């Protein structure tokens, strides 16, 4: 039997209003919403942005390690929803523009690096996900589960 992966990170999400939610991590806060109210990216848009920013980070790291400028580096993520159920993204395409001419060898190496960013690796080997519904507590009392729950 394999050892469980410990849970070391925690993201907290709280309702703000309507379909708007605040995402809290360390000292950072961002808001998600649904199209219409549009007070933030939707969770699906945030997912696509997560992959795109991870690819951009890996691309920027490659350029920096090889003494190439990162200025102008862009990554565009395009996606479409699956036509069947369950609801999900069915297809994504990411385009990395290093904003400079690279040799064929450099382009190939850059592609190999960005193809293995952490978010993409996670999609290839999805984590075990457990969803628990917390039992009710008196109003104003918040009990957080332990950092390493017994699964």
C-alpha cells in the first residue's frame, strides 16, 4: 500500500453575494463569479488561467536559464466545453509566444519544458479527490478539519 500524500496547503473559499465567491490563500484574495454579474473569472476560466500561467512560468524559467529575455512572453489558452455530460472542458489549446526568434532546437526544448508544468502534470495524473460535507456547527463557530485528515 502506498503512503498517503500529506495535505500541506489550504485554500479557503467563502460566499460573498449571488454567484460571487472570495478565494483566500495566504495573504492573497481573488474573486470568482459567473458570466452575467462578472465580478471575477468563473471557476472554469480560473482553471484555464491556472494552466496558462503555469505554462508561462515554466516558459519564463526556460528563457531565463538560457539567458533569453522574458519580456513580451505570452501564453494564450483557448478552450471549449465538452458537448456531453458531465459538464467539463473538453478541449484546450495553449500557444506560447516567446516574443523572439528561437532556433528549432530551442523551440523543441521550450515545448518539452512547458509540456511538463505542474498543473499539466496534475491533469495527466489526477490527484485523489475526497469531498466531505461538514456537519453543522452553531452559528459563528468554524471548525477546520485537521491539516492531514485520516482518509
